[in-house]
C-alpha cells in the first residue's frame, strides 16, 4: 500500500465530508478510522492522485479489495464498480430506509461485492439513522 501524503489525505477526507463514499456512513460514528481507497487499485496501475482516491469505511474497503469490476447478476456482463469520482451516488443507488438498493448494473455489482446490505451493516446504519446521522449529506 502506497503512502498517501498528508495533504492529499486531508483533501480526500474533506471532499468526502468525513463520509464513506460507498455506503455513506460517517467516520465520526464509526469505531475504526476510515481508509483512503485507491478507486482503481495500484495493481491495475491506479495512481495516488486526487481523482483516483476516495474515503472508504473499513468494511467497504475490505470487501472491495483491489477489485475494479464484477459480473452483473442480471446480465452476466462485466461491469465496472461504482467510481466515486466519475459517478453520482444517487444515479446508481437509492435508500429504502437504510437498505442500499441498486438502480443500475454499476449499482448491482457494487452492492453485491461490497456487501452493503449484510445484516450487521444494516443494523449499524439503523442505529446511526436513529440519531439522524445516516446517510451523510455528501
Ligand atoms: Zn462504507
């Protein structure tokens, strides 16, 4: 894992509003420190530049790993994952309560691979939502 310079790290956190750019939970609510994710992983020649970095909670980052695409369960087509710098979250997902429902192929592969709706994660979001902290506004 490449070191992300402090200034760039700060820029990514501020741009994200301290929120996971995949599942939209707030870092302030979470026990573990959020991580700077290479959207296109370094092993695929993704660079450590602002336009390839996003803020991710540890769960999203762990399930995403170095993946950049998956097979859409509806069409079996190879489909790129959600790219927080190129895609608009609400074009690909919608909230049903605190469940994250995909709207597109990009949404379907990302929701599946990052396991947005694992019961433990839904329970966490219900808790954050009950005190008005979910979803993040960013
Ligand atoms: Zn997340």
